[in-house]
């Protein structure tokens, strides 16, 4: 009964937020402001300033059609990208297909506001931006609306998410994957590197969930590894990494020969950044695995019995990553911290710093995905009523 009451309370808050957004949304954004209302100044350094007495300058970033994705962007903007003491707000734009907009309190003048909005766009927040001078009272009410979102998305975890169907979980996880990929600094700084599309994110999310279920893995830690390794981007890394071996295997690129063996290239592959040598080890685990029926995995996730090291499908790499994490969990008797640290540092020297990063992502994913599921459950319950 307490949970039902909580759902109802949240629904009431969101209804209030929707009404507030409808009443308060600044519909005059596109209207030209008379020059007589603006004050033009030049500061001591010769920079032009444009202000409006009695009004606060607010910048608006993007229109997001999904609340989970919008909240992730908003949370990034307010916790990491916005200067201390400057408000960041999340606003609902009601309609048949509601959208969400991030609003930021700009520096005092229009020129600096444009620079600030451009900086935030360069961080992947909002594809388009605009601005408006609002009264302090209007800004105050938008702050109140934002607090409704913050309250809704930062409540306790109720383990709602894990009880959803694989398809429902994939829908939520795909938004998390896209958010991490879209805001990756490599994507923002390299026009040749594309973030995950909607379909790519949904496909990868389904694969991650299927593999996590198959190997009985803690899903959020598996997501944390993917984020720490490559932010879910299918890009090879650590291209200069080398490893000594007694003898070369088929497909190896030999850099040097010596009495101790051969030095070969050992780059990391794809989303999971599995090195070629680690991939060979994971494949040997697969060949030895007699306890699982791999026909229960979707065909695209089933590894071939013969490893072609140069042509491993990205989907199969997800299976190998899951098998490797399962092996590490078993090796460390279920100790997730050691297993995660060893994914990066090896059995002999689990990387504690890496584990801390993975745990931070896992905790955030656990909370945000559960809240998304809870909000969805609330909305469905209200419709049924």
C-alpha cells in the first residue's frame, strides 16, 4: 500500500508539473524584443554587454522526446558542466507528444549567454539553443517544476526494473547507452566517429541483457564495465599495446623476435576492449564450457567453435565479455569488486581504481533505471485507474 501511495503521489506531482509547464512556458521566446527594453554596455575590457533590467537571462537547450534521456542530460549539465551556483532546470513541454527542455541560468548579458550555450552544446548537451529574458517570478516557478523532476528521479530504489521483461529493460538500457555514447569526448571531438543510433543502442542493450541473464551476471556492473572500457562505442583501442609470447598464433602481427619468443601486437577490440590474447583465453573458456546450453542464446550471440581472431562479430564480443566476467566472479567466489578489478588488471593485480569507476557507473545506472521503471509503472497505473 505504501508503494501504491508513493506512485499516486508521484503522479500528482507530475500532473502539477505538467500544468505548471503549460502555464509558465515562455511562449514569447520567438518574439523580437524592442531595443528600448535592452541595455547596451561596454565593460572595462571593451566587451559588449546586452541586458534587460528586472529580468533574468535563461538559455534553453534542445527538445528531448524521452524523459529518461532528458533527465540524464539534465543531470550531467547540473552536476558536471554548469558553473557552481548557476541554476540548471528541466522543463516539460506538454502536448500530444510531450518534450523536455534543459534551461540554464546564463551569465548576466546576452553575449556571454551565447558563449555558455555554445560551450554546453560542445559537451553534447542539446543540438539547438535559444534564450529568453524572464521575470524572477517565472524563473522561480520553473525552479519549482525542476524540483519535482529531481524528487521523482532521486528517490529510493525499489527493484522495479529487474522485474520487467527483457524487451522493457532493453528499452530503458538503450537510452543509458546512447547517453554515454553521445556525450563521449571522442565523439564530440571527432566528426568521423558517430555515436550509437537508436537502433544500434537498442540492439546492444538487448544483447547485454541477454548475456547478463545467460551467465547470471550483475547487469549494472556489466553496464559499468562497458562504460569504463569504451562508453559502448565499437572502436578498437590501445593500438600500440604489445605482448611477449613463446610462439605466434595464426593471425598474429609479429613486431620482434628474440630468444624468449615473439613480441606481437595486442590491441583491444570493440565495445568491451578485449585484447586479442584475452579473447583467445575467453574462447578457450567457451570451448570448455559444458554446463550451459548456448543454443538458448540468440544465434548472433553464439560464438563459433573455431575462432577467427580477425573477424569476430561485435555481438559475439559481448558474449565473450560476459563469459570472462562470469569466470572472474567464479574465480573470486562471487566477490564483485575483485572480479571487476581483474577484468582490467588481471587475476594477479585487480585494478582498484578501475573497479571504483565501474562501481560508480553501476550505482548510477541501478538508481536511474529503477526510477525510470517506477515512473513508467506509475503512469500505467494511473491510466488503468
